[in-house]
C-alpha cells in the first residue's frame, strides 16, 4: 500500500492486515506488558482475530501491518473519526482522518525508530488527497506519544473524557505536517524519547 525510505533507517512498508494470517503475531504484540496503552492486555488469540476481522469489514476503519527492512515491526489503524472512536466527542470536518499506531515491543529499541514509524504513517494518510488533517486521541498519561505527535506537527486542542481514558484531542493539518518536515523536526530523533513498547496512538475500547 505504501513505501517510504528513511534517510537513516532504510525502508518502511505498509500493507493491509490479514486478520487470520497476522492474528498470532499481533496477539503477541497487543498483549505484551509494554503495550498497555493499546488496551488489549487480556485479549485471546480469537479476540484479536475477531477484532481485525471487524475492522476489515468496516467501511470506516482500516488496519495495516508495517514492515522495516522486510520485517514486521509495527501496526497502524486509520479510521473516520466522525464514525469511529470520536463520534459525538468533537466537531468532525470533511477530510479528517483518525490514526493509531503500535510499535512491536522489543528489548533492543532502535534509536529514532518510533519517529520514523509515525512519519511513515502520516505520509501514508496524507497520500490521500482528500485528507486535510489527522486527528488523534492519546491517553493523557502517554508522554512518549505526546512528544512524537508534537514532532510531526500535532497540536493539542483540549482534553476529552472517553469511557476508557482521559485523552488529549490533538490535530495535525497537512500544512503543519509539511512545516514540521521542512523544519527538520521529523529527522531530529534526539528530540523525542524512544521506548521499546507502545509509542503510538492508544487503542480505544
């Protein structure tokens, strides 16, 4: 679906999740202690397969498996916030796209990796000319993702209360993302904190 070459870390690719074929791998990621913000710690393998089957069948939600140099290393979800996750919680606009991402838990984190992943994810979303801004709702406690979001152009609008968490409703327009890239922010990996688990948008339940 999408390929990006990072100047320092090499090739990143995304393809649609295969709910049956990818379920075992994704189950190992989302139930790992380091992926607590994904909110699927107690999920069974069947739960994970059903979750992604539901996403695949949805008209407003998509899931993609991400690869780094040919190895599966991250998960991305794109959704329509007027129908999924944020329905009724903010005033949706035409061209809005919601996003979550999860980096595979590892004991050997690669410096700059999560920033390269979120940059790849944002590039893919904005590759759709109809997308005007990306909307996210990370847990207010997820400090790692707040730094990453800021690095690629997100700005916090306000705090919102969801059933499973308090979240920072944050927006990034196409112009803000491009400005961040032009400023070199997305290449200055020292500005963000790397983590070995979830450093992406949190998964709402």
